[in-house]
């Protein structure tokens, strides 16, 4: 029998290539679903399919980004953006999924134009992933807000669910034995740390001090 052992580096490359292929396929599926929805199809199963495809797409994007970071082949595309611009993009991403779950999303905009420096696509996707998770565990209401505080820009998500498990808040580690693995939080924490400026580094905070009585997630960017 020929030797079929795959070197670690080769396996990692195969995994990355597979992620690319699956991600492209999922994008095609999502486009087809959108076309079906526009043809007066109202079946909730189609929206559920879109929901699951979006979740898988986010997971694959996270894996690919983490893989590139591990190989030190990942670079941020930092630029100046309006906080409201980021909020608008996140809201547009999640509107259909929130409608599916009948979750009300309240977006708190600042009347004054406030800016942040970040990788727009990466941060929008990361926060969108946390928002996606929040709507799964909330009862009926989620608040998305942003602002500036103590030299940092922040994005905050609050829900009216049961809150974060204590173990998840204490360890910030991935738990593959529970219903909520914490993989999304782990990914966002890594992305936050990649954003640095003037000896400041991005970070996340999790608590159960939401104004709605549930979980509160905050991403801080320098």
C-alpha cells in the first residue's frame, strides 16, 4: 500500500484550498436563494436555508483568516470609516436573518459623525457574526450601537436573552462540548488584537450587563 501520510504543511494547504472552494459554492447558493425570493417565493424554509448558508460562510471565512494569520500571510486593509457606515453595512447584512427569527434590531446612530480606523470588511463580518449569534439566543430584541470612548472606537451588541455562560466569559476558550462553542468570540478577539495604534491594541469585552437583561458584547478598536 502506498504511503498516504500527508505532511502538516500539505494538509494545511489542502484545507485552505477546500475552504476557498466551499466558500465560493456557498456564495453561489446564497445568490440563487436571493433569486428565488425575488420570484415571489415566500417559503420560510428558503429563508432558513439562507440563514444556515450565511452561518457556514462566516465560519469558513473565519477559518481561512485564522489560517492566514497562523502563516503570517495576513494583512489588514486599514482605512478611515464612519462608525455609522459600518453600522449600516452590518444592518444590511443581517436584515433578512433577523426577519426570519422575528427579532427586532434597534440601531443606535450618533448624530455627530464619528470615525474609526479599521479593516472595514473584516470588522463588518466579525461583528455581523456576533450579531447573528445574538439573534439566535435573544428573545425578541437586540441593540447594535457604536461610539468613541477613552481613545477607542467601540461597537456594542446587547440582547434580551439568557446571557453568556459564565464559563465562556471567564475562560474565553473554545468549548466544543457545549451548544455555544465560543468560536465566534475567539475569532473576533484575534481580529481585535491585530488592530493596533500608538501602543494600544484592540480587544473585546463580554458581560451579562445588557440594558435588555441579557448578553453584552463590545469590540474596542484603537
